[in-house]
C-alpha cells in the first residue's frame, strides 16, 4: 500500500492488495448474487461465480478492474444509449503523465465519471479518475464494495455542521493525497447534487473544501497542488429530464417533499439506460494557468472570484444541439437562434418532449409547468454561454 493511506481507511477506494478479497466478498454477497442471477438465470450460482473468477484473473488493481469489467459495459452504454461520446482535450498540456482534479458540471450520477474514464483511456492517458460518491447512494454493502473497487471514495451526507467540517477536512486531505502521492486523477462535481434546471454554478463550499487539505497556509498554493481543470459535460438529451421536472412539481405542491432511496435508484437506472443523444466533454483552461491572478485577495473574495472564473470556463465549454436553441427561443418568445435548427429539428424535439411528459407519474399532472421546467433545462446552458461571452 502507499505509505500513509491508512489514515483514509474510512473513505478511500480499495488498494491493489485488497482487490482479491473484495471481489470474493462481492461474489458471496446474497443480494449481488440475486442481481447476477437476473443476467443468467439458467446458470447455477457456482458456474456464474466461476466465470466471474475466471474473468478476474490478472486483475491486480482498481484500474485493471475498470478496464476488464467496466470498460466493456460503458462502451456498450455509449453504443446502445448515445449517438457518440467525445472528449475535447485541446486546452490540456501535452504531457499526458500529469494528473488533474476535474471539477465538472453534473449530468448523471453514474456516467459522468464513467464516460470520462473511458475517454481518458481512449485518448492515451495512463489512468482514469477517482470519484467522490455520496453515501446516500451506498444503500447495500455490495454497492459500496463495487464502487470502492471502481476507484470511488465516500462523501458523507446528512451530517451536523461539526461533523461536516471534519468530513470535509478528511476528504480534502484525501484528494490532495490521491493527486500528489498516489498519482491519481480526481473527478468531483462543482456542487452537491445535480443542477436540476441545468443552471450550472460552482459552489464556493466545494472550492473551500478542496483548499482545506495540502501543505502550507496559502490557499492559492494548496489549490495549485491539485491541478484543477474545469470540465463541461453536454448531453443532447437528458433521460432524467422528466424526473427532474416531476420533482419540481412535487416540491411546488408539497414543500416538504423529499426523494426516497428508491427514487435515487430509479434516477440512476434511468440515467444509465435512457437515450442521451450526442455527448461531449470539454476541458477548459487549467486553473493553474490563471490562479496567480487571485493571489492577495481576502479569503472570501478569492473563492468568489475563483467560482466565477470556473463558471465562465464551464459555460464557455458547452456544446449545443438544436434542442438547446429551440428551448431558448420558445422561452424567450423570439427567433434569436433560428439559424441553428430546422423544422425537422423542431418536430423531433416536440415529439421528444411529448414522449417524456407522458412518463411523468403524478395524479395531478401540471403539463404546462412540467413543459416549462424541461424547456428551462435545455435553455439554461445557452443563456449561461451567452452571458459568459460578455
């Protein structure tokens, strides 16, 4: 194991030396066995486990596990449920041995980092990313084992203010340790949870958390150690758009409404297996290229300025599709972006919206409200890009 890793045992992914035991524990988990049975009900358990153990031969690390088991799954999802997934890495240095902390807008609970992993390997980078995943999603022991094998560290949710401070410090120290000692990349969302209206904004608290760890007392130098890259994820279609719109109405009608754990799992399933159209990842200018401009600012001003610059980089990195322009024009009542879509595009988007709205399961469905919320999700990236230009 990497020296010093034991201080992060409560939250870290598995180390190479732990992978075999973790895999055996996974195979012996009753709930995991039931899920595997669903894929091959005609095979006895000992044969299913035998085949998995055979496939595990040669897997020495979480990266090996991702390439052996997860890469084929993610490639299948891209082939089956998207119209292509690409990475624009032109702003990154040519030295592919560098490690980065990707701070990204958030579109999908599972796939944001999984697609990035595949794209990094495809584009010649030597490793993937470690990711933070909320413990609210780790509702079964097998899920926790599986994500730890898949280079995930745990983000604790639902804490008291004091517990949150301690948890944030531990997570920040781990992220610094992973980048500087383990030589890993990190992916982390720019905010807690997804921006359900696609108005992507970086939470200053996320940046402050990143600056808690590291050496020294200068926040700029602490952040420099992480080699932060603003990352923009653009989906042509968000398969969870109707679920987000449905949640907006549920919270409007009942301010005390909260999603259940089953709701979270349903969102994960819909996000993975729903149609996404074209998907684009864009790396913005690495923060270290302009971070010195913020030196000398008081703490709060520094993080405000950093968040605003991060937002500008992320907003300028959007890739737009006809649905984004159509939504922006419909909500504004103009034809400002009419050059970017055709009548056929309009008909396709209209049919898409109708189909998604039909999936909403509410007794008193407010279709005009739901439609407006869905349009807003597709229009906000265009609005933010326009503001970032000026």
